[in-house]
C-alpha cells in the first residue's frame, strides 16, 4: 500500500488532505461529514481509512452508490457495506491500484 498513513498526531485538516488524495469531490464530502457532526464526523473518516477508501473511491461511493445522499453514505460507512466496496473495486476506471475492503486496512499499515 502506497497511501500515506494517518497518525494520531494528524490534525483534522491534514487528515482531510490525506484522505481526499487531491480529489475535490472527496474533500467536499469529507467536509460535509465533519459538518454533519463535530464529534462523530472524524470517526466517519477513520471508518473510511479502515476500509481503505480514499480520494476518487470516496467520490464513487457517494455519487454512484449513494446517489449523493450523505445519510445513505454514512449508513454504508458505518455498516461497512460490502456492495459499496465491491462497486468501488469493480469500477471500470481505476484511478488507484488500492483495493477497498470492509475492514482492517488501517491494521495493515
């Protein structure tokens, strides 16, 4: 895995930059997650990190699978939705070689 590791000392902005991987759509979604709930918002980002979902993959899950419904996206993140992970991994254009998973990605670092 070539993705930058999120450290315990990483601030919210740094974590947002790492997680978005330069994808503006992903950055907007991550900011929406943070705005949705000050306390739990960062936890959603940690869920995504543990699922190895970042950058374009966040955008694909939100836009294509969840039809741009933030609450549906949150539910799929919390429930580690296998169908969303499968869609992200099978999407024809692969902007990344990283594989999304339902859990455990953060333990592999």
